[in-house]
């Protein structure tokens, strides 16, 4: 998992060219032109523009992916994302190839607060639970860029 301000991650030039190019895509795209939902960019690249109210962790779910990397990019609002290694989780729902997701049960031990301009890259071993209240329930508008591995 990689987390930081999008602009800092781009300027650091410490990631692979492939990851850097996807961060640059997030920086250069005007997401205000898109409605909530799924948007195809290519056969191996798409994104979800999500809009939701944050809620208690008990109402959220753990997930991880095997075919696509998740690039979370916060546009508006603030949310907490719980993170853990999949080895510390119990499989709740086996891997679903169509959804590219495995769902887990597990306790929340580590939380990252995400603000507008923040980005997080989740790899297959990174279980994550998004949409958790940070301070107070609020609307979040974010992009989840899905990059085929």
C-alpha cells in the first residue's frame, strides 16, 4: 500500500513509471465532468466515481482485489480507510472473479484519514475498508481508478 498527497507522490518520482503514469492521469483528469458510476478508459483501465456519506465502521466492509490495483483519490470530503494485510483477516466471501473481490471479516487496527488531494494505492495483499466516518459523517466524492495488473 502506498499513501500520500497525490502531488507529492508524483513529484517524488520514486514509483515505477507505470504507477507514476496513473497518478499523473488522476492529476490531469477533470473529474467534475463525470457523473457517479463506472467509466471505461481502456480494456485494462477504468474508474468508479463514487459519491456517498461516510458511516460507522460496523456498516462498512473489508475487501481486496486480485486482478486490478485500486487507486483511491479523494476529490471532496474526508473519510477514514481502515487497512490491513489479508493474512490478518478471515475470508467472509471467497474471491469472485466477476467482481474481482474477496470480502473479509476482521477487526480495525489501522486507519488512514484521507482528505481532498490524498491518494492511496492498494495492492492484492492490502485489505481495505473505505467510507468510514472521519470526525463526522459527511459526503465524500472520490475516484477509484482500477488498473489491471
